[in-house]
C-alpha cells in the first residue's frame, strides 16, 4: 500500500509540474531572452549599424547623383574631385555597417543554437525513466528540485566498483539527497545484478539511493548524443586554439568506450559536472554540505 501511495504521489507531482511548465514562456522565447541576457548590447549595436548604413545610403544616393551630374557637365554642381571621394566614403560606410551587422547577427544565432542544443539535451534527459527501490517508475523530471542525481555510465566492472565505493558513503548520500543511477554499457540485460542486490538485502530491495534506468534504448540514445555533443565542442575548441588531435582512431559516435562517464545532475535538472572515472564520493558529499543555505540547487 505504501508503495502504491508513493507511486500515485509521484505521478500527481509529475503531472503538476507538467501543468506548471505549460503556463511558462515558450522555449523559443526563453532561449532568445537568455541569449539577449548574455549579450545585452548586441541589439543596440545593430541599431547603430542600421542607422549608420541608412544615413550613409542617403549620402551615397545624393553624392551619386552629383557624380552623374558632374560627368554630364551640368552647370553649378560640385566638381568630380569632391563628389567621387564623398560617394566612395559613404558607400564604404554602408558596406562596413552591413558587414558588422551580419557578423554580430551570426554570433547571436550561434549562441542561440548553442542554448537550444543544451536545452534539448536537458529536456531529453528529464524524460528518461527510472525505477526506485519500491518498484515505482517515474521520469527524471519527477526528482527535480528534490534530488541530486549521479549517473554512472560504463562497463559492469567499472560501474560496480563505483557503486561499492558509494555504498561506504550511503548515509551521507541519503543525507545530501543524492541518488545514483548505474547504466551498464556492456550489458543488454542487467536484471541479474539488480536481483542479486535485492536478494542480498534484508529488506528484499536494493538501496534506496539507487535508481534503476528503464527503457535502456532511450538511455543509450541520450548518452551517445551527449557524448557526441561534448566531443564536437571539444574538437571545435581545439581547432579554435590550434590544437591538433593525437588519436589515431577517433571514438565511434554510435558505440560506448571502456571509460566510466559520470554525470552530476543538479536539483534544477541541469548537468552540473561531467567527469571520467569513479567519483570521489567523500569529496562530493563534503562539497554539497559546504553549499550555502540560500543556494537551493548548487553545483554539485
């Protein structure tokens, strides 16, 4: 009965969050507002560029008509020695203003695309399903604002090692609202491991700070997409810094490697940190305990 009541409570809470999110601003407008917040003077600069280009266009037109009149030897017009330089200067201002506006707009669109990519990855992650020790399945969004999630994605040996290390800090993990989601990249069916944990427990359940991923295909898709996104960002940063790659064979974008990848999800649903290798659980718990009281989410 307690399990059913808890499951019903989680479903009601998830539904309430979905309804609340429906009255908020659209994601497109939100991303635009975030982009403008990151570069508050871009619109002002673009207005200046447009005003300068408009003014110079009028000057180019007027000076151009005088050049034409001068070439036709109309009496009373300025000499070509004065009108031609004025025309070229005004035309140059138009070209430079247009180029500055274009490059500024391009940077803004790139920043907006980056924000959308981050937002999409976070939304995809929040829709992933997990099951708690009571057998209640819910999406990740259900745990938002309440739990800090640590995702362990790697081979069974590496993930099991990290879980064994985490079990030594079980009390601290529970005290700091930390839940751990182990994802075994080299196992199609992880039932035997979870059943073994239940059988070895006096309660017949696995530890309450553990969450079991459901719909593994969706989890695999999200993890591989995140891996490809991070690899793309690193390659772009290295290219910008002039650093060339040293790997003879690049990582495949549609398969996992042997590394243990760790994701620390903050209470607000954002990825607070990505690391490789078993987490330093005592240090993680200590960092959470040192967060200021007014910081509801914090990193980690």
